[in-house]
């Protein structure tokens, strides 16, 4: 028998307990959440025509009889360096084609807005037609613009797709002869999240909103650090007009992945303003993480000398001003000009992503001093390095404790067994020491032959078991997030991931369902649930945690059975004022290797039914390998 003790533990479950970790990895931003459909829209990639093709030419020759396209450098424009000059020699249908991010997903009857900046240089280019085409060149929707100006001018037009196609392309054909300059060629669905122009992909944000996340951590991950310091994430270059946001080669731009991505760049159309706005939309605390002057230690590990650290620290101070400062401050003004005079109410800031060792501690101290001097109310998240048990993990934890660090970010990607065996991980953590942000974790099953690691039910169930330990230790663990969040099925560098998408669809994995069940049933106050006076941390393959939601007046009991057999459990609810009915929500699957997929996105999804109490006892038959939530009004 399990006993739920209703005596107040006095331990609050923080509203931030279950959040999301967003990184632009696996095409999660460009090619994913950021709904831009044109790859390399402003010809800024290292190869300025990457992503652009010509019909009837080989991939890299842009010099045909009918015309030539060349990349031209702007004079003195460091952020938007190039534009495209097209010379049309004959009226024979010279065209450029954009291949999108592994194609463009278009939905039958949906509308798409096309944008282009153009400058007519000479001759008489009469019309530019814009068409969706499939791989056979069949037209699936078209529109056109008539360029008129000999100065740079923005044109827009709308296309309606005549058919649903996952891998459409956009063909831009010129009529007439002459020379024209083009830049910022852009295409977005009209139907974006909240209908914002040039906004975010609606289905992907919806999956996040459905989770009701307590915080949104951004922008990563290793992209915060960069492979080199020069290629670190610099938030100031990601705000203001999109055209002025300097593109960067993504740290995950690599040939060495299941799906190589040499064409992975960051356009920063999804920049810090948009991350703050998304946090606000989701009702999640924004949690930005900034470079601490150390490049990704899995790459160069390049260190900024201490005497050159000041601009990095200033970036942190200015970010707080951007988020919370009055509109009369320099950075508050930028926020205001972007349409958000209200403060974003930033409470947390992360210093460094996954850095470790004395070099980190030395730099962290400088950040801490400067941030606390100016903004004592801001809570600083520090890093413990990767993977508990790493060489510097203990060192980092000790040093940070000495410095009275407020919240330490731990990362672990481990086997499902590890997760099942470590549900007691935080039971021994000092209650008076720094709080914990379990900022990146995921159970990694063994790789299937020649394939990526999968989001199978065993991994998700093991995380559910482990997470009872996060919640039971809510006194210490205050923020948690699965990682990575999103992956494009044709362009991923890391698996497993929580949400998978292609150009048309998206689905939540079994791991997503576990996260969602926790996040939408978190409660406000921890209750104790024990068997023979002890917490359940895997004895007889059982795990448990209990909470009360003081606002909704609910009791929430989470039970995980990792046995291959069903188990009968009696929960003694010491509170006699219970109603006789509640709900039982069960997440399970027949086999541990089962997964959700594009074909069966809801194969593993929670089933909720009514449940009757017998007096103050709940008798539950826990299904084999299942995660169960019992909920009662009190
Ligand atoms: O989540 C993938 C990567 O894992 C992150 O970028 C990094 O922080 C960690 O090593």
C-alpha cells in the first residue's frame, strides 16, 4: 500500500518546474519554427547561391544563354552583405528556383505571401512570375509582380497552392530583357502563429502551447557558444529590422550527421525579440542563455582573455535593459521600436551554456558581480558542464556552491537504465545549496543499425520514472527541460528529439507526451507519497510522486510502473474529504520499442477515464510499463 500524506510539506512546486529548451539545431529555427520558406533569401551564405538552382543548368553555373545571376557586394553594409543581380539576355524564360529547406511544404488552398526587394537597372523587364512547382516542374500555384522602380523597392504578392506538396520549390521567371537587382526574397504562409506576418509555424508553436511550459530557454545549447568565439550567438545582432540581422553559419552546420547539413545557417529572423514574444505568448518565463566568453569546448574551446571579457558582460547587462528597461533607455528603446513598449519582465539569465572547469568559474565570477551590482533581482543560472560524473562536474558544483550560485544547470543524456536507476538522484542534494535546473536531459536508447537513436517508449517511460524524482525534490529542482526540442526529419544532427516535423506535419513523441502530462499536471505544493515510510524510487519497479494544486483544489498522484507485468496498487489517501470520483490518465504502449511517427502520431498518447474511489482508498491496476496520473478534487 502506498500512503499519501496530506500534511503540508511546505514545499512549493515552482511554476517554472517543467519548461522547454529551444535550440536552433536540427533545422529547429530556420527551416522549422521560423516559417520562412526561402533558404538563403538574401544571398548571404558562404556560397551566395546555395539553395538556388536554375532550370537547364548544372547546379553551380548561373550563366546561361538566356541570362546570368551574380552575387554583388553592397558597399559598406556589414550585416546584409550581398544582393543578386540578374541580367536577362533573351525573352526565353530565364528563371531562378529556390529549393526551400529540404523542399517547401505547401497545403492545398492555403495562401502564401511572397516578398522581394528589387531595383530595375536597365532594359525592360516587364514581369516576374512566381510559381510553386513540384519536382516534375508542374505548376502548383502562381502569381506575379511588375517591377517598376529604379530604386530599391519592396514588392509583395500572394500565391494560393493548388495541391498539397511536401517538397515544392519556388520558381521565379523573368519576362523581358535587361538587368535587375534583387534581395530579401521571402515567402511565408499567411496562416502563421497568431497570424503574425513573417511569423512562426503554427503547428509547432501549438505543440508547445499545449504543454503549458513554465519557461522557454533560448537560444541553445552549443549555438550560444559557437565553434569559435567569432561565431558565438550575439543577441544584439538578432534584434531590429530583419534585413539588418547578420547571418551566421550554424554551429550544427556539418557533413557528419545522419542528415548532413552543409547548408545550415542562422538568418536570425527568429531572434531575441521573437523569443521573448514567444515566451510571452506561451505564458512561460523567458530564460536566455548568453556566451560567457568560451567557445564550444567540444570544438576549439577558445577562451576570451579575462581583460577582453567586458563586452560579453556588457551584452548581459544590455539584454536585461532590452527586456526590462524603460523605453527611454537605449536598449528599451529598441524593444519599443520593435513594437513592445511593455517590459518582458525578465527574471532569469544564464551565463554560459555547458562550460566547465576553472576557466568557467573565473569568468562566471565577473558576470555575477556585474549583473548583481546593477540588477540584484535577476536570478543567474550557472553551468555545471556536461554529464554528471564528468571530470569537472564535482569541481564546478563545489565552486558554485562556495559562490552561493542561485541555480545550476545540469545536462545529462544517458541510457534508459540510467534514468530508471537515478530517480533518487536529487534526494541527497543539500536543501540549502544552489537550486537545480535540469536543463538538458533525455534517455538515449541504443542506436538501431544504421539509424539514429529513437524516441521509443522505453526511453519515454524511463524519463517518466526519473521525473518522479525531479518532482519529489521540488525543493531543490526548480526548472527542468527535455532536450533537444525539435528536429526536421530530413535535416537533423541529433536524436532523439521531443518533436519531429517535416515541411507539412509535426508530432509529439512519446517523450513529449510524458513532458506534457507532467507540465499540465504539476500542482503547486508537494505531498509526500511513501511505501513503508520510504519514497518510491524504483523498488519493485514502482515510482511515485504526489502534489496538490491549491488553485484548482486537486490532488495529483503520478505513478510509474516499469515492470513487464501489471501491478495492483492501493493508495491510501489520508484526507477523508475526498470526492468519490476522479480521473485516471494512462500513457502506455504494447512494446517498449514502439514510437509515435508521422503515420501514427498519436500511437502513444494519454487516455483519460473516470475513476471511482473506495472511501479514501484508490485501488489501481497499473498496466505493464505505464505512466499513470490519478487526479481528484478535494
Ligand atoms: O542538445 C544538444 C546539445 O547537447 C546542446 O547543444 C549542448 O548544450 C549539449 O551538449
